[in-house]
């Protein structure tokens, strides 16, 4: 329940990952360490600004999700003697988050494209947004251009958000045969995620309790 209330994007990602059997046996740490471009929970954790506690014989260190993932798909940056021990997810008052993916099928689906968004809501606009997109050649990459569009007036926000995501895809996978498909999926995800964020703001306001993630 705490994850659902305070890290909603992570709840979204965990509930859509694999099968019931996989969800009961797999770990979030394993999902991150595997560093698959299609991994769901790292995308959500990165959008939430989570940090990773890593232990080794040399001691303890704190890394961001991006630092663990590095730049090479399917390869993390951890040393052979390091192990992921803990995740720290900040609880941020007045924030909402969401995760969504498109897969090849409805069950036990590996993401073709996934995306997570976290932002502070202020009236009809969003601020301090974090937008991460997976499966564009590597795992969970931050899209700064898309983040800036969330602060726009609602009448401009959706179209600008979609355009920024498409530009990001062109930068990440230029010339790929899958680029047109990925761009069309990103547009659909953008629409869905904005709707999810706005609905969560409405629910929070109706309940009289500020959201925390």
C-alpha cells in the first residue's frame, strides 16, 4: 500500500511486469541489475528519483538508477564484488507519477516501449518533471525536452509533449527500421500518461489529501 500511495509509478510498473509467477519470485534489484532496455521497474524508479544502496567489501555507496544502468544495454556498472541491497525512493509532497508500457501481448509481455513520468502539480500545470523512456536502444533514458513541455498551458501541453518525445526517439535510434513504430507508440503513451497524471491529481484533490508520488 505504501508503494501504491507514495511511488505510484513503481506500483504501475511492478503490477504490469511479467506473469504472476514472475512477480512473486523476481526482485526489483534483479530487474535493475539485468539492465535490459525493456526493463519496467528501472524506468519507474528513475522517474521517481530513487537511489540505490550498493554494498561491497570496500563499504557502502549510493548511486542513482542512471549510474547503475550506465550507457551499455544489458550491462550494469556494478563491480563483480558489489551487490544491490536497498532502494531509497523520496516521498515528495504534491507529486504524482505514472508508468505505462506497450508490449507485444496483454500477458507476460516484454515492453516494446515503456515510459514513466513524475511531476509536481501546481494548479493546471506541472513542474519539476522527470520523464524516462525505455527500449530506445538502452534502458531508462531521461528526456529533458519532454519534461519542459509539462510546464506548458494545458492547451499546448499534450501536443508539445508528443513532439518532444518523437524528437528524442529520433536522437536515440536514428535510422532504425522501428523508429516510425516507436514514435507512434510514444504518442499513444504520452496521451495515456498525461491522462493518468491528471486523473490522479483529481483524485487527490477530491480526497483532500495531497499526493506524495
